[in-house]
C-alpha cells in the first residue's frame, strides 16, 4: 500500500491505502465482485483455511475490496485492524456478541441509537445478558454500575437526539482501572472530529452508512480494534485461543471468526467501493457540516417559534465544555434537535419545508429532518420514550452541506408559517 506517510487528516483520508500500482494504475480501488476465489493447489486452499496464507476463500469470509476499506478505516482511527460489515447494526451486534456470554453484563450510556437500544435492552435480555444503562455523561454512575460480571463499557461519542457528549478519556480510564475495554460508536463524530482510540478507547464502531459514505448510497458498518487491550486476564478466559492465534489482534479475530463469518454479516464490495469514494471528500464535507450546524443552531435559537435547541456547541448545553475539549475546537457535529409546541406543530413544520428532506437517515450531504417520536420510536411505550428523551415536541435535524443561508431560509419560512 501507499508508502508515504502524511500527517494531516485531510490528506490521509484521501491517500491512506491508495495503491494505483496494484490496481492497473486506477485511482480508485477495484471492485472484486466474486463470491469465491480459485486456489492453484489443494495444499494452498488448506493452508489458507489454516490461516497460513492471506489468500481469499469466499466472500462471506473476506473480500479484497473490503480489505482495502478495512485497512483505511483502521489507519484513520489509529487502530491495528478492522472488519467492515453490511450495516452499522451488524457491526454493533458482532462487536458486542464477541464479548458476551449468557449471564454477562455490560455498562452503557442511555443515549443510544434506536436499534442499539432495542438490541441491548430487548434482544440481549432474551439470552440472559444485562445492559446496565446509566446517564451517558455521568462517569460516577458508569463506574458504580460495574460488577464482577461486567464485560465492557459502551458509549456513543455524540448521543442522538439528546446531543450529549461523554468524556471518553475519563470513561477509558475508569474502564481500564477495572480491566474492562471501552467500546465507542463514533458514527456521529467521524474520525475527522474525534478519534476515540487516541483518547483510550479499545474498540471503535461506525455506521459507515452515514458521514463516511456521505451520499446516502451505501449501507455499511465497521469494527476497529485498537490492538492495545490486554485480554489475557481472568475476566476474559474465552480469549485464550484468539490470543494464541493473533496476539494483539485477538479481539478482531474473535469478532471475525466467531461471529461475523457465521452470522453472515458480509459487506457488499460495491458498498465498500462507494464508501471509499465518499471518504475522499469526508474532511471537506465535515468542515462544512460542522460550520453549517453551528450557524443553524444559532439561527434556531433566536427564532421565536423554537422553544429550545439541543446542540453541544451551545453554551447552555451541559456537554459544551467536554465537546469543546474533546473535539479540539474543530466543531460539535452536524446533528441537532429542537423543540416546537407539540407534535402537530412539528408535523406542520416538516410538511411546509421545501428543500429539506423528511427522511429516516442522517449524515447525508443533504439536510434531513425527522420527527423521531412518531417514526423511529413509534412503537416505544411512553415511559421508554421519556427515558430516552424522545418527546413529541422534538424535531431532529441533520445539517447538510448546502449554502447555510438556503438551509436557514427554508427552516425559517416554515417556522414563520406556524
Ligand atoms: C445509523 C446509526 C447506526 C446504525 O447503522 P446502520 O448502518 O443503519 O445499521 C448505529 N449507530 C449510530 C450512531 C447511527 O447513527
């Protein structure tokens, strides 16, 4: 792969793992759209199954296009290895399942992506696994929830739609003092804004569907292993064969060998390719997302129809200080939520928008809006919605990269009409 080492993220996100010499001179990686790979000898196929060669066998196991994206994402997050998967939820499921056995516990923040909440609270429960949910930014509560049965700590860099930002360095140091790994869903920040491994996290997860691909055209997820966590302790006896086989990449090997290949959470190589095209402009897009979101937050704050705005960049947000320090002044993310009078007004606001799309997605280059209470959280009971801060008056906005004046003009004309 690329021999030159660049320092700046803006350059690295484009040139990391570029290898035209291996790609017939092409500037984009090849799409290996082949389910299985020929082996010249029976010995070679046997050696490949035995892990003695890095050749490919079958798409569900590995794929050369996917491998390029894996190396690129691991490099950008400062990890030692990665596995790309068919969706962010596939990545979250595998990342956690590799650490869990019946009867185990883990500690997580309560500001969770909707399907992550369902997975943790409902699905895992069926197998006797207990997610201890605490306020995401309350580090004392996080530590107090740890028991002998705890296997990991799980947080999101920026919670949505609560827009809270936990102190990841502090969470990592609490986790490590108990011999536990910290897993971080870094989807909303991207490695442009935050690299959790540099703050002490042991595993980083993304839904690449969002900012990384950036254009709403490719689902995907990734699990990135820092390679730094010591699994050779009494808490993780089940890691022994993986440590023996892969040393510092024991966790990646466990996720891959035990879960990813058997659950069949294969990434389509075309989606890896589209994700890599999208990533060429990640830094440029993030710069604009972050700048636009700050301006939109300020615009909404001063509009009389808006009751409240949640955005980590606003000084009244409890996470503002942590976000400023953790994101090194680069920005506060591209998502915000705000309140109108009630659901009926939220619907009217959304229906009156002319440019902004009403859609269940985020991190696209286009500005997107949704009323989570009546959509993603429609089937949740009232008590759970309250616990997750999903109120009927809440609108969530994913600020795009259009001219910010046009975004504010569209939001403004709709707010004025209420
Ligand atoms: C979208 C999202 C996911 C799930 O990703 P999919 O690719 O839709 O499966 C997980 N975490 C966060 C923070 C997300 O925004």
